[in-house]
């Protein structure tokens, strides 16, 4: 190595040393700020818990105050109750950017690993990634179901599909539990639905090949194809609606809120409702066919009647929950949009995209 080359290397190293010193300083600053942020988070959470405890005691005292109050006292009481409700909404807004404790299911699966996403854009991205995951697996399920349509001799293809469904629904239960921790208002039935669907796929996986299995196999394949198709259609419709809403917001510099997004989505969801209810009726049909098969003399497997019960439960739960959602959306007086109006504002996110 020549003298000039050596001197050049030494100069580069000295420059790098200066940059490294700055990196060390920046890292120490980061660690210090991270510790301060964690301490502040704990302080805020403790303060919110304290305020809620004090508010509950105040509300209990108000209830014991008696009914014989003057007009002035009634007016003061109403103002107090309104302030309490407003404060509860404020606390929920504060908690959106604070860590949340894992629920029982996540605690069992993951322990107390922190899965809270404190940035609103990160929450949106996680929800989008969750939907993309469902779309990808739906395509794989459709391909396997089509393969099962033309190949009848190999049970291992059926086993692969059922095993995929078990893994898929198990994964959904974990991902949705993380969504709930991060503030998603997923109805309890949809969480339960995926637990039940996991059991359903597991029982189908261990269903022995026999007369009853062969009788129901083609219907099960068609049902799986239909459900996957409905989700794919729903995904692309919602993606298109979100794109149109973003474009509209950017074009007119609109301040898009979650309330506005939900209203926009609901206007077009009526297009998907017949397909959703078609799937629910298919589940009822599955339950009836399986029940009839369970009464046949050739039926020796316990899986048949159990699957009949599960398909009926899925039909009933899906139908009742969807009808309740429709009723809530149609009956405007029953909607409490106060929290939604103040929850998220997507302006910064929309403009950044």
C-alpha cells in the first residue's frame, strides 16, 4: 500500500470516528428520552386510573344524594353528569396513544409482551396488513379448493386445506386480539366466530374418509370457494372505496374523520349484504345436510353431528350480529357518534399519501 493510500485510509477513519462520537451522543439521548417517555406513560396511566376511581365515587355519591333536589341542584347535577361523560371520552382519546394491557387470550399466547401501537399511522398500517394477510390466504384457499374439485383420489389435498384453515383462523384470533388492544371496536361475536371456525376446521381435518365424508365433500368445497370469493370481493370493494374517499379528501382538502369514512363505507356495503347473507344461508344448509347425514344408518362418525351443530351456531351468530349492525346503522337515533367524531382525524395521513 502506498503512503498516499494509507493517509487516505487514516483520514477516512478519523472522519468516521467523529461521526461515531455523534452517534454515541444521539444514542444516549435516545435512551434517556425513551426512559423518560416510559416513565411518563406509567404516570399518565396511573393518573387516568386514579381519575376514573374518583369519578366513580362521585357518581356513587350522586346516586345516594336522593331524589328531592331543587331546580338549581338538578341543573348542577346535569352539568356534572355531562362533564363526567365528556371526561370519559377524553380518557379514551388519551389511551389511544398509551400502552394497553393484553387481554386474557393474548396473555396466554404472548405473555405480557407489549403489542400496543402508539402511532395512528402504525395502527392504520397494521389494519391494512391484516386485511392483506386475509386476502393472500383467501387466494391460496381458493386454489386448493379448486384443486380438490378436480382431484378426488388424494385425501392429503383435503388435509392440507383443512390444516391451512386451522392455522388461518388461529392466526386471525391473535391478530384480531392485537387490533382490540389497539382500540379496534371488533364485536365479540366476530372474535368468537374465528375460535369456533378453528374448531370446525380441526374437526373436518380429523373426519375419517368414509361414506358421510364423500357425501359432504363437494358441498364443503363449494362452500369454501364461496366464502373465499365473498371476502376477496369485499376486500377490493373496500379498497376502492377507501381510495375514492382519499382522492375526494385530497381534491377538496376535506378533513376526513372516522365517522365520515364509516358513513361512506356503509352506503356501499348494501351491495355486499346479499352475498354475506347468501353465505349465512349456505351455513344453515350445511347444518341441515350434516344433520340428515347423521341420521343415516351408514353414519358412524361423531364428527358429522358436531359439525352440524357448529355450522348452525355460525349461521345463527353471523345472521343475528349482522342484523344488529344493520339495525344500528339504519336507526340513526341509536348511534352514539360522539366518540367517533372526536376519536381520529385522518387529515395528516390522507395528505401524506
